[in-house]
């Protein structure tokens, strides 16, 4: 049993290292020193539709439609969803889908939109 745990951890480590290398080859920092946040998530939810906002950390990825992925972020103030649209992000959409795992720290920027169900969402642009 113990060998299986160690092997699984080693496999997971190799996968994470490869994801870091993919990010670096794409010219992105895997471990940025700082990300200037403009809003905490509960504050971003109060912004009017059309306002620019940003968050800090996804806590859950929920694969949605083939061209759009809805993800959820978490910070100390609460949670909020964000939308990744392949037609807007092009290569960055695929890069995000290949390299970001649940619990990873990421910074996003985008416009606040309201979905058909009435939920405030950050429509990611960067």
C-alpha cells in the first residue's frame, strides 16, 4: 500500500512539473511574485454589469460547454464564478484547460456580466 502512495505522489509531481514547463514555454510565469488584485470577490459581485473586475483563486473547475468553461473562485470574502470563452481567449483557453488544477492560485481580469440565471460572473479577458 505504501509503495502505491509514493508512486502516486511521484506521478503527480511529474505531471505538475510538466504543466509548469508548458506554462514557461508559453512565456508565462508559473509562480508570479505578486498579482495586484483590484477587488475581493464579494466586492466584485456588487459591481454593475459591464464593470471591469478581477479575482484571485479558483476552488473548483466545472467543465461546461465545449467552447465555454465556467469555473468558481474562492478568496477570504466569498466565491464567484468566472467564464472562459474559447473564441475570446483563443490559445490561452487551451493553456488554462491543460495546466490549471483545482486549488491553483490564478489571477484573472475581465468584465462583470450577469448570466441568464442572474449570477454575477467575470467574463475573462486576460
